[in-house]
């Protein structure tokens, strides 16, 4: 999966990174490389399924798609 990352210098120093396609997926780092490493981890956590995310009504079908 390829995602566009927005990387911008922070006023306080370092960098802030966010993923427009994943609302609320934001991270930062003291260096560009650290910010990119941190946003990669944030993306992985953002996309990680959580057991309680899959509580559905009895007649709902769950289907997996690879993107």
C-alpha cells in the first residue's frame, strides 16, 4: 500500500507528519527521518484491526478486501 505523507517543519523544531487519507493519523520527530519512521509506525497502528471493531448485528456479513 502506498500512502501520501505530508511532512512539514514544526515551529518548535523537528517535523510533523500526517496522512491525509487517514484522518487523525499524525506523528512527529526531531529529524525528517525520525518523523518518517514514527509516521510509519502510526500508520501500522492506525490500520491494525481491533477485536471490538468487529462487533456486528447477527445478520451482517464481514468481507475482507486487499487494497
